[in-house]
C-alpha cells in the first residue's frame, strides 16, 4: 500500500484525512507485500530469515551469484540462532554466506584490520576489498586485496597499496575505482581517489585534487563514463559548487563534470558528509548526515544521470547510512526520528526511531515546509518519494559506541540484506546480519502485533438498545491494510478494513444496534493481514440499556458513522511480545542526543588501523 500525500495539505494532516477516509468500511486489500494493483510496488516481506551472525560490526556487503561477501570489524562468526559466544568459528573481518540459506561458507581469508568496502569485477570472477588492513592470511596487503570468487584464494597478481584507509570501491570494465583517506597509492600521489587495472593492479589515470576529508562512497555510471564520489571533503579540483562533499567526475581523467544536485545538497567538513552512493540505470541514490555548521542534509536523494538533476529528496531527520534500489523500490537504513515533512513518522517524546524506511523509486509527493524549526534545512516544495509499509524492527548495538543498529544494505531482485552492529531483529536474537525476501519465498508470518489487553475494545451505551464498540487499530510490519472482525459473544457481527502503522493507529468505532436492555454482551476484535495471520484481543463486557427484547437478535449490522480521528498517541503503546527471550536485556532503542558522535563518516572506522604503513612500491 502507498502512503499518498501531496502538498499543499500538510503531511500529517493529509495522513489523518487518508486514514480517516479508508476507515469508513470495507475496501480492496492494500498492502506492500500484497498490493491492490500492478502500479503499487511490492516490498520484501518483514520476516527475518535465518542468517549467519558476527560478533562485531558489518560495514560492507556484496552479492555475487548466490554468495554474500561481508566485511567489517569482527573476529568470530556463528550460525543463526546460536547465542553470542557459542558455536563460533574464526572469521577475521571478512567472511561469506550462502544467500538462499543464510549458512556461512568456508571462505576464511583472515584479514588483520577493518574491511570497509567490497565490490566484484563485472564478470563476478574477482572480489576486491579495501579497508585498514596490512595482511591477509599473513601475506602483506596494504589496504587493498583481491580474491578468486571461485576458490576464495587471495590473488597474487593484484597487490596495489594505499597509505590510508580505503572506504569505497566500485568496478567497471577492466577498472577498479577506490576512495578513502589515503594520499598515495603504490608510490604515486593520489588524493583520496584512485583507479587500478582490474587484472594487474597497476595505478590508473583517474584522480582529482581532494585536499581534505575523505571519500566515503563512489559509484560508476551504467555506461562507465562517469564516477560520482561523496564524502566529507570540502572541494574537488578547486570547486565547491559542486565539489563540497560530492562531485561527478570523468571516469578516465577525473575532471569534474556537471552534477546539479551538488549545488543544493552540501554536506562536508567536520559536521557532515555524504555517507553512501549507489546507482542503477535510473539514477544515483545518496545518503548523508549533518551535525552542525557546514552541513544541511539528512535523508536520501535520487539524482538523474543526466547532469545530476534532482528526481526526489526525502528529508527524514536522522542520519541515513545506506540506500539500495531494487526494481521500483528504494530501501534505506537510518536512525530516522522524524519524517513528518513527507507524511511519515512524527517526532516523539521520548524519541523513537525507524531504521528500515522504504520508498518508491518514483516521486510521489511534495515535501511540506519543514516543521521542526530552523536547525534543519527547509526542502519544502521539492519532490519526494512515497513511503511504503515495510518496518521490520532492528535494535541498536554497542560495538561502535554510537548507539546505532544497521549501517549498510545490499540487495538483488529476491533478497534485501542489512548489516551492522544490531543484536535483535523482530524481537529475536540476530547479530550483525539479517536477510529479508520477497513474499513468494518468505514465510509471510509477520502478522498484526498488538495482542491481549493492548487490543481490547472500549464499550459504551450511547442510546437505548445499542452498544458502541471502539478499538485502537492494530499494526503490521509489512502490511498497512488489515481486516477487522468484531465478535459479539463469540460470533462475528461486523467486518471492515483499515489502514495503520506502528506510528499511527487510528481509533475505529462501530455501533451495534438492536440489543436487548438488561442483557450483558461480550465483545472482542480480531485483526487479520492479507496472508491470514490473525490476532484476537482481550474481551470486554457491558450491559445494554433500554427495554428488553422478547427475542434478542443475534446480530444487527447497521453501523453508525465511524470515528475517523487518528489516535492522539502516535507511538505504539505496546512492545510486541518477544518470540525469544534474550539471554540479556537489549539496550533501549532510544538514544538521547547527540544523535551520533562527531563525524560518523570517519569516527566508527579506524582511519589507519593498523598503524600507518610505509608506502610500498608496486611489485
């Protein structure tokens, strides 16, 4: 189901109108894993699939065929379901698992420092990694290495070096592009951006003048003519518009080319950065953060390959770390705490976060004027994507000390993969890695979440021989529209549908007429998603007023006008019952300000770990 909001109606007001209108009665089923028509893009299901786990943080993933290569900072890996510290095997900073089963493979290269970036050769035969390491399996490799995708062996014919951390990699044709905080590669001056021959590792001609900061991300155009870079640098080849935190370059020479979105979005310096860039034939998708002066963007953007023109911006407040397009959907991971400008979750007290926001690839709304004061840039009036109903719950971890959960995404047409430092997914233990799949291969068991007394109707007698039944709508992690049945004395007497999400659960009201005065009636409400997952809440009883009927009818389905106003409380008042009780209580998801430590584009990853190495000329 699509959340459809368009200016000039303010986003939250539009949301209330939409939800209220649809709660008038039954309608066509609308949900993201079961859309009403072909124009509504599907998301993957929110069922967390069994996946190998790690004991630290995942910074990068790449899918090659049916194998997922994973890089980060960790020393051990274990099977899905194994508690921390049990069934572990050694996996130092680089590992792999089977995409369709989630079971780890035997790939175990043992890298002695952080792995920040992974990419594959266009033919899938080689895996290139970059980071802050100095050896791989005891063999010298200065922050760059390559492996055979067939055997997993370290390749002896590819050994360029870098004198600082490599944070971003991409490949096109016979060229590998790298970005980071280095200033030379294989003995040649390269300021934070360099290219290499894919088969031999020889340093290429692509380069630019990047005097400070770091290149955190880069992506190559579909035809290979351009490389877009992003990071915390404040100029590129002497230019700042664009060039301040983002630039588009000629893929052969590194010369700057037109990149119009860089004239609007300016994140760089100590208080901001572009954190990720991905792309497909339809454009470039970037994410960023700001933490003060010199930066102005948090969220995700889509720009066209044609001159970098703006297609849309989502300005959810809260740093956004990664985005990946899949078909007509763009998945993101962030710690978003306010999306009210695009009709999404509001700011709450205490602050709550949505770490798995998902959007349409096409623009579907207009950003409303910023509602949260002058500390955030006002993107009002610009196009925005439409928020989709895919909200798996992923908690925060403790490894980096920054109170974050997922840091990065990878995906193909069937799976979406989150990596980071989280320890709990959908109330089950799952550390660092998790998979989600399209509904055709997923269990589709994520149903309505509110149960028991938290899904109990409120009863009143507004007039003689009638009972008013009011309940707070339920919510589902991957279906926005649910079907509700009202049960009187165990018999279904009313069926209708309604829209909801964890952050807005409108009240629904129905009046049951024809009741017999002096008779006590018991009511319950049942919620069902499009896949048949059902919960029935606790019951409530009331005695009807008025004259007693000689024969009380079993049911009367003559509804009065329902109450359409959304519930005033926009955050769920129920925490889903854990499916598995953790051995230890996970840290609370709400983290007080500041949102992140200074410059998360550089802080969580060692700049030069291990200790900076002397430059080694290429062999």
